[in-house]
């Protein structure tokens, strides 16, 4: 029967990204009464979903980069014999289950998923692009909310902002007395959840000596550098190398 399964034989060659996007999450905002344009409780829940994807899902991605309702998973090795169909379905369903629990289990939600072939060099370009998208999302979110609070409908606010360059959006908020550069870094640059080797001191009962061992621990970074800048590029090189 397996030979009748559509796309079941399609496999990927690592490394790859798997990008998860929330489906119709605007309903979630309304159902849970989340704060606009950004809600810290929701962001914490997304980070929790990323943490469980990295540490408990069995998928074993190297790291997860998240902003808004998007999660990007980096795989240097692939599970399920690299079958795209299975990787996508398990990643999306696990993320949805984890986020549902983190949000209290009162709303049904889902993610879609896609596999993006990459190289370590392209990975740096890709992550810089996604972080730039986080910044654009940040600008649009604050500007649209400001216009809505001034009396425009969501549709009217979106129409007024459509096509405006980032510098104009930033200036718009500046004229309203709001400095977007002072907002929390997780809103502007996203959050990275990754594995990091940490030294742990223990006691060896056989030798009666104190020993230091290295263990992999999940680390959450809410204060990321700009990936397109020199500091950010060096940071990403180490993360991609697993250092």
C-alpha cells in the first residue's frame, strides 16, 4: 500500500530549515484577548514550543529561531530517513500541541510547515532575512495599532501603511513620540533557542574526586545581535558550528 502514498518517497539532504507558520493566528489573538501589537505571554508560549521542539520532540533540531507566529528549525541531521512528508507533519503537529498546552489549552491551533534546503553559508543569509522580517513585522505592528487607536479600522490602517518603507514607518512612530528602537529586543530581533555545552561540577564516588563534565543544555537568548552585522555574523557562525 505504501507505493500509493503521494510524496512519501521524497527526501531531503541536510542541512535544511523547517519553517513553521501559525495558521489563522489572528483568531487566537481575539480568543485569548492578547495584547496588541505584541503580547509577552504569547511570546513566552512560542519560546516554550521551541524549547520542547529542540529538547523533547525527538526531531532533534540544532536550534529554533522564532518571532511572531513563525518558528524556524535548523537541522544538520534529519530524522525519519529524511522523509520530507513525515518531518513536516511531525514538526507542525508537535509545535501545535506544545503551543496549545503553553497557552492553557483553550484554543485549537495549527501550523503549516515547509522544508528549505540550505548550506551553512546560505543559513546565515536566511536567518538575517528572517530577522529583517521580524523587524518589518515589528514596525507594521506598532504603526497599525497606533492608527487603530486613532480611530481607523484595521483594514484602513493596513491600506495606509501598505508600501511604506521601513524608515517612513519608524519616522511615523517617532513623530508620535514613540521610539521603536527602545522596544524589547525579542520584539525587534526574535528569540533563539539552541543547545549549548555547559560545564557541570560533580563528584566521582569511585575516585573520591570532584570532576567537571560537559553537558548539552538548552539556552534561550532574548537579546540577539543584528544578524546582518559583524557581531551577528560571528554569533551565527558559532551557533551553526555548534560551538
